[in-house]
């Protein structure tokens, strides 16, 4: 009876731990892209994808990050990676810790996790910080004109 109990416990522990082992596997990647405000990028509230990146969206990206909106990394390949963590800072995926990287083009080295069609990245190191390279405020202004409510509508 004791052997059956131990076998059952061992089997249960093995089954319980197998998803954790699977979830802990990540693929080493190096991604070049822009740190983005995920709310505006995905919701379209401030306009299309070209208007919610770069210098035209920098101020909003700062406000969203300070307000706790998770940041993402928009890769050169067009893929969006939800940033779970940057470096050794456990709280770095949102809040004031991202104010220094908002709208910056970076080269991130880290671990990629994919689940349900979403990309998640744990950035172990920011290999390069190229500052804001997408200077699109000349096209869109500091706030895109279509993001300002029209009282006549």
C-alpha cells in the first residue's frame, strides 16, 4: 500500500512539474526594434501603426508606461514582443522603469516565449540603445491631428 501511495505521489509530482518545465523553456533571440506603448499600438485609439511609434508618440508612451501599461518591442520584422522583464529588474515591464527606453530603438538579447500566438520576451540585456531613431513628429506633430477629438462630430 505504501509503495502504491509513493508511486501515485511521484506520478502526480511528475505531471505537475512537467508543465512548469515546459513553460520554463525559452528560445535565445536577439531582436532589434522599438520599445512601444502596447495599449495605443493594439487599440488604435491614437491612430494607425505609423502614428503610435517614434517621436510622434513619445509623450503618450511615457504617460502609458508611467501608468502601468505594459511595454512591447516592435521588431524590425513587424512582430510585437510583449516585454516581461528587462535585465535584473523584476518590475521593469511597466511603470517608471521604462521611461528611459520609451520609443527608443534597441537591440535586445533575451529569451523568447510563445504561447497562444503571442510573443513574450525576457530581455536579459539591452545590447544597444540607439535612442529615438524614428523621427516622425514632422509628419504627425507631437500629437497626431486625428487623435484630437473633433467637437463638430
